[in-house]
C-alpha cells in the first residue's frame, strides 16, 4: 500500500481527503503544520503529498520550498489543495514547486482521479 502525506490543519478537510485516499487504497499519514509536514515528508518519504496552503506556522508555499530544497525528498510530487483562487494564485503555487493545484471544496468522489491526472497515473 502506497503512503500519502496530507498536510492539512482543518479537521473536516482532513477527514474528507483521508476518506477519499483510503477508499482509493492509500495509507494516509498527516501533519497539521508546515513544519511538521516537512519533518514527516523526510521521515515517511511518501508516494505523494497533499499540501494545504494556508497553514499555521510556515505556510504551504514555504513548506513546499523547504521540501524541494532537501535532496532526499525533493522529487516527491506535491499537490496543493487550497481555497486560494485569486488571479495569480495558481501560478504562485506552481512556481513554489507544487506539481498540481486543486481548489477547495474538494469532491471526495473525484479528487483522487484529479490527483492521478497530475501524477499521470491511470
């Protein structure tokens, strides 16, 4: 079973994405802050990371940049899931190092399919 790291501080959003990922056969570990997310990415070495952008402590953009700076985990795909939907946000998120971008609210029935498209998994 492939492991996924979800970095999300909202319990309802965490429950929703965890449900969708487990239903698709993934093992889910989670972190509630950007700092904890970077630490868990390093210790768990997940298949991919779901990254909220608005996090306590360092935000998801900074957490993504820190992950990209660490040689042993820099190639782990990171998918941003965020409520930021203003002009320029998508570009800012992708230029920070995320491989994909999904807007909240997510649909638990289709979110894994959307993630797989970013990761080119059929």
